């Protein structure tokens, strides 16, 4: 089922191959994309790499955020992205505090049940007009599965894009938080990003 709500289109009950097929259709030509970590995106990236049809050497791939660990650590987003996409020719760009992110063809995001995006947790009070492109921060509370300081793109960096994609992994609690943010019923990081995307006319696609 597909639902359209203004600039937001929601696809329901889509498996990883459907999402990978959608991405295949978006990633013609060349440019830069930013992608999330987490359990939902990596199987999709794996399927996307296997599908073929993308000129990966023409693309640079930035994590949305990362844990401050070496790339060979199991918690490293950059390391996992590199393992999946570098063999097919993509240029993976690890995050650094002095980096200048490009304008992205696509900002692909996940979201936590608390409404966080990238490593912009509610306690970090992320700003739509943040003057910095990157932030180093410490989530509070630290997630038990990844108790590390983070580096993250800020909301302005995530919004420097032609389109936004969310993959929510079929979680009902995430769907409820996301829909409340769409209706402007909360002020969580995801709501701030969606509000700014609406104001700028950036299309948002959601695989719920």
C-alpha cells in the first residue's frame, strides 16, 4: 500500500528487495549520498550491491553518523559500508570533524523509537540552523549496544539534498513516532528535519 501526505510518500510492507529496487531507480548518473547504520539498512545495501545497474565508481557514500571507533571495530558504520560498497567501486567517505559534506543526491535515514536521526538524539537539541556541518557528541543515555561517543552530520547537512528516504524496518513504535512528527505533534529531531524539509520542498519517501 502507498500513502501520500503532501511531500511525504509512505510505502507499507516493503521488503529489502523493494527498497533496493527503489534505490536503483534513484541512483542514476553520479554524485554523493549519505546512508544510515543499523540493522535495517545494511541488508538493503547488500541487496543493492548485488542487483547491479549502478555506476558505483561515480558515487561517494557518506555515513549519516558513526561511532568514534576504528573502522575495523564491529560498531563502525564506515567500516561496514566500506565492506559492502567499496568492492563494487563506491568511494566511502568516513566522517571527520573538519569535513565539508557535499550536496547529496539522496539523504537516506533511519530513525530510533525516541525520534533520533543519525546521532542527533533528543538530548542533543539539534538545530535546523546549526552553523556546523558536523558534531561530535555523547548520547545520553548511551545505548547499551553501542556505548561510544559519536560523530554526526547535523540537520543542515542532512537537508542539503535532493530527496530524503526513511527506512523504518516495519516497527510499529517507530511508525507511530514518525506519524506524530509528520503531524507536528512533537518536537523530536525527526520532526525538526521533516518540518524543514517541508518548508524547502524536499520530497520524503518512507518505507515503513
